[in-house]
C-alpha cells in the first residue's frame, strides 16, 4: 500500500493495575504531520494545581464547602477524526498468539 504508515504497539507498565497498551504514533511520523487546529491557549498542561486552587479560592461560601473528585480515564476510548483520504495511511500492528490467524 503506497503511503501507508505502520505504528507499532507498546506497553506502559502500571504499578497497581494491568499494563496499559499504547500506539506509538511518533514511529511513523504521524504526530509530526498532524495539523494543529486547537489554539495554543487550549493546551493548559502544567498549571492545573494553580487553576484548581484559584477556583477554590474564588468559590462562593454560600454554596457550601468545595469538594474535589479525580477520575482516571486511561481506559477510555478516544475518537479521532481522520479524513477519508487518509484512512488507508493509518495502520496499527497488533500481535497474535502463535497458531492464531491475524
């Protein structure tokens, strides 16, 4: 297949749960060719604690105490939009057990 990009799977060990399967999109250059559509200010990594503490500080005490919750969404499913012309260029290699059909 002309132009196909095959990305290998990987595994990230987890301390207290099953390992997490990932797909390395840097291997075949998929990440480098991704078009950034979101504005830079939408990416707010690194300042979460400051933002959370500021919101707690600003909270109206008439509504009662502030409660926080943390959720791990590592087992979630992610939908990525791929242009119909690009679907045949996006491949992931998945291993099979010996003796099984791929």
